C-alpha cells in the first residue's frame, strides 16, 4: 500500500499542495506562538530584574542584611562574589547645577554590574565617581572634572549625646550641609533600564557608599569603619563559581542566612516581582498558555476542514480501488498513510517557517528601539520542535479518519456516480442539531464559569476551564453551521438577487448545497474568529492593564524639596514656591501640577495607633493630577481618605471616625512638636498607601507645615523618559528629589507594548491562515463545479457573467463568515481577557473597530480572489471540454 499511497500522492500533487499549505501555515503559527511565549516571558523577566545584572542568585530579607551577614554569606562554598544592594541617594552639585541621583557601589564582579562603562573607568578609590552620560550632560561635567557631593548631617548641641544627638528632655541641634569633593572618572549607560525610575545611578566605591548609608542611618558624620555596621542592605546579588551547583549553593546559603532571608535564582526573583505586580496571578504564563492553546485549536480546525474537502473529492478514486479488489482496511490505511506523510512533511516546513517568521519579527522589534531589551535570536526548545511536528501530523491523520471511513462504507458502484451533482435538498439531522446546541450551551456556560473562577481563584484553573469552554462552544458553532450559515447567506443573497442575473444565480447557488456553503464559510469563520478574538483581547488587555497601572502609579512625577527657599535678601519661605511650581508646569509634556504638603501623621482608632505617610492636598487639584481620580472620591474638610491596607490593619470601616495627629516639622527639618488631634470620617479607596486629607482639615490641627512637594501629570506617560529629564534640567539649580514613577510606569507600558507587538505578529499569521483556508475551500468548491459551470455556459451564460457569479458567491459567503467570525471573536476575546486578567482588578472591555473593519474587508478581498482566479480558469474552458468525464 505504500507504493499505492505514493502514486496517489504524485497524481494529486496539486490538490495536496493546497492542503499541505494550510498545514504549513497552521504549524508555523504553533511554532511562532511557542517561540513568542518564550520571548514574552524572557523579556518581562529581564525588564523587572535588570538591576540584578547577570547574578546567579538573589538574597532578600525583610529585616535587612548587615555587613556581617553579607560577609557570612560571601564565605559560603560556591560563592564567587556577593554584593549588597540598598536605596541610597546623594545630592551632586556642579556650579549652579544640581541633581539627586541614586547611588550604587561598584560591583565586585563584572557579572553583578548592571550599568555599562561608556568612557573613562569605574571608581577604584574613595572620592571617585562614575556618572550616567545624560546626567553628566545636565551637570556640565566630564571625565576628570570635579563634582561636589552635598550631604546633610545632624550636629547636636553640646548638651546632647554625641552618639545619638538626642535628649529625652529637649532635643536640640541643627542640620548642616557637609560637602565632599569627588572626581568624575567615568561615564555610564543603562541599556537594560536597571535604574530607569531614578534616571540612572552614580557609582562610587563601597567605602563611600557604606559611609553615606551609615550617615543616613544615624544622622551623623561617620568616619570610622565600625560605624558602617549600622547600615543595612535590602538585598544581595550573588555570582557563583564556575561549575557550582545552584541547588546546593542555595541550600548552603539558606542554612547560614539570617531568619527571614529568601534565596532565589534571578528568574525566580523576577517571577516573584511580576507576581507582586499582578497581585499574585502569573499573568504572563497564563497568557502564553492561552495563545498556545488557541494556536493548537485553530491549526486543528483549519487542517481538518481543508483535508476533509480534499478526501471527499477523491471518493471516486477510492471507489475504483474497491472495484479492483482493495478491501476497506487497505483503503483506510492508504488514506491514513497519505495523511501521515503529508502532515509530517508539511509540519516540518511549517516549523521552519514559524522559526524564521519569529526571528524576523524579533529582529524588526529589536531595531525599533522600544526601550525593552529583547533577545537577539529565538530560543529553540524541544517543545518548539516537537509540538508543531506532533500536532500537525496527528491532526492531519485525525482529520482524514472520518472521510476515509465514509469512503470505505460506500458501495463501489454507488461511489462511481458523480459526486458534484447539485443537491437541491438535504437531509435533516436531528442528532447533529442536538449535538450542536448541547456543545454550544455547555461551552458558553464553561466560559462564564472561567470568568468567575479567574476573578476569584486560580488563574491556571480558569484558563483550563476557559479553553475547554471555548473549544466546546466553537465546535458546537461549526457542527451547527450547516443549519444556520446557509440561511444567513441566503438572506444576504436575496438582498443582492435583484441586482443582476449573476447576483441571482450566486444567491441561488449559496443555498443549493448547504454543506458546501457551510464548509466554505467555516474556513473563513475560523480564521476571522481567531483574528477578532486576538484583536479584541489585545485591545481589552491593553485598556485593563492601563487601568491597573493607573492604580499602581497614580502620580506621574513627584518633586520633593526639604530645604527652605532662601531669597536674595536672606529671607526664607516654603521649600516649594509658586515659582518652582510654575517652572515644572512650563516643561513641555507636563499638563497638570499641584503643590501639597507631605508629612507624617499618627492615625488612631479603637485604641490602636500607627504612624504613616500622609499628604494634605486640595481634592479638585488632586483629581486633575492623579491618573486614578477615584482615589480622592469623597475627600472634603470633614473626611480623610485611607488606603485599604491601613484600614485593614487597624480594623477601620468606611464611615468610622478616626483621629489624626500630624507631625510638625520646622524649617530646619527637625521635629519640634506635633499638631492638635483632629477627628475625621474615614473614606476607603484604592489609594496605594498612607492617608490624604484637605488643607482645611490640616489647619484645624494648628500645624503650620511647609509646602514641600509638587505632583505633575504628563500628557503621555510613554514620554516619561524625555519629560522627566526635562524637569530635572529645568530644576537643575535647585536641590530637589524627583521620583519618576512615570518612568517605571513607562517601563511596564513598554513591556505591554512589546507583548502586543508580538500579538500583532501573531495576528499577521492568523490572517494568512484565514486567507489560505478560504482560498483552499473556495478553489476546491469551484473545481468541483466545473461541469455545472460548463452547463451554464452551454445555455448562454457569458464568461463575464460566470466570473461575476463566482465572485459574488465567494464574496457573499466570505463576508457572512467574516461578520459572524468578528462577532464570535469579540465575545471570545472579552471572555479571555476577563478570565486571564480579571484577578488584577477591574476588567475594561474594548472593541477595536478599525481592526475588525479591516479584517472584514480583507475577508471580502479573499473571497473575491479565491473565486475569481479559479473562475477565470473555468470560464476559459469550453463547455464541451468541461463536460467531459475525468
């Protein structure tokens, strides 16, 4: 039978090429999706763990790690290098220019250094500093230039304890600036965005960093090595020796690390940070799995549809084999062998095409300078190789089972009758109708259950339920297509029937053979449903994640200033002056600004107290500057807005009366006294943390606090990487601290944009699948009807009318399939978004009208091309030749 199988494949090479092309595209889509999943995961992990550089392990501790702890961990066998990381800032002054960047110590191993050297050298001695290139330009310095580090230190009065600077009776003292002369020895770049939020970090030697950190911890000048022990590190990055076993070293570190210390690999730590960002749901993995499941389903449907049409056309050839002695088992085996060979060969080509497409897409995205580090080449794993080959081969063989079985059940003489005779009526199949309704209803119910589970439980469980529900409901729609597609197409055809004779014939043809019409429309229905689903899913995911980022980063830029403003005549005023606010407001890209008071308050309720951050701000101004104005809903002079975390810790419910006591800070930054307590009504919102109340409520406490902060909103958060440096330039002569939350938000926004760019690449593949599917099915349908077309030509239909009839019929079937697919895809896309990202917060559904309109237009063009090209061939064949028996 192998010889017979190969001979049949050679005789049907043209038709097999059409089926094989659908398999190639389907398996290429599977391979590209799996590769894209790896790129999505790798890119996202790299973006959130850029500050870890190429560390093998990351140690984090809730209570902090001391220098002694780091020394103990550094002595663990298998550890080559270990560096502590912490939050540290310094004010740099060069003439009138000032900046307050983050400070990091030079890594002890190149693998642990997150920034790259552009020119000069890394610091090697006390007093040397390496500065990010853009910051050096703003400060007007280069390699070899001097730079001043201005540090505030506490100087207690003579009666105070010199070690602590405190006195329980009456604390007294002053804060003074202690300048330190530094020399710029190198310029840096931050290609991975490790310090994107702070605009880069300056590098100094560990001795300088430790001394400054200890100074911040004690509030006094630190000069001896013993004093630096007071400073702690929030985490440590670890590089292992070559050949060291990661598991064994991790276990050894956990055995010696202080209690509460977590040791993870870089990827595991990145996964933990992504999980924290997404409220504990592994959204990236679920999205990747969702795409893979969708790819497998669509590939199976396209291959099955195309191969069934192909096998059905060869029923007469199979019947001839029965006549010459082949039994049913041999015929079935021959068909399955042919399907297996076709599936394996086409899947191999599809795998190569998918890998190539993914590499091209990755290269294009890499040249777009999106700000998100992308791998230069695709990663080929065993799953990427095996999944397309196995899926393509198995699905092709399974698609051939039903046609092969049907062909072997037909009597040889009966099977020799023409199979393409028009069918004016079709047999009603009640079991088929019941099955279609049952699958659709059960699938829709499972989709609804997946949405509920995704918002309240395990995302992986919700994904499994959602995929099962989507498969069942869509298969139900396809099984029942023979009942409703011809009716819908017929109704649309009747609207065109009055236009011309070609339109009337086209409308009649669509309902003469319901199964053929349903099969032709289903080919496009599958592809368009996929495209619409992904387009809607991507748009809704983008809108939902934008909302989540609004809640996570409600303030684009916060400018803080602690020191009072000193006028030319020596008088002082609030640190944040109207002139400073106006300067920020005039920066291009800033659309809203508001000045406020940032302070500490003691919150008391039911005998429990807690000190927390707070700010006094006008509600109307806050609503204009915040990305999520709902955070200030209900704020007035009689209320205080509390974050849900504080309310939960103190057992506060909405409407409860809470007592606030603000901390009064003098112009020199020293805590002198506290204001009077004030009782306010609690309002609970999605405020990320702390307490907000109005200036009027603050005035009731008698606390005369200075205006010390400015909030700014950007016109477009994606422009943060240019607007925030522009703000720094505008305030370069003023000692301020700029917290660029918008920069971090923009980093995550770029991650989302990268993910959606990958989705766009997948959509391009899906469009090709749709085009191939409809072209295959319509072309084969036209070939089936060559005798019918010849008869119409024989009774007077012109070539132009024949081509117009086939074109109208193709566009009619394709248009109906596209519209229905767009509707189904939109519903599936909404369900998928609600399932996958529902746990992150409010799901915001979106409809990409422009993309859906383009999909329908492409479908109409596909129907036109798929019908016109074979139609021209049919029109060129003479009626007598076309009526000849093959």
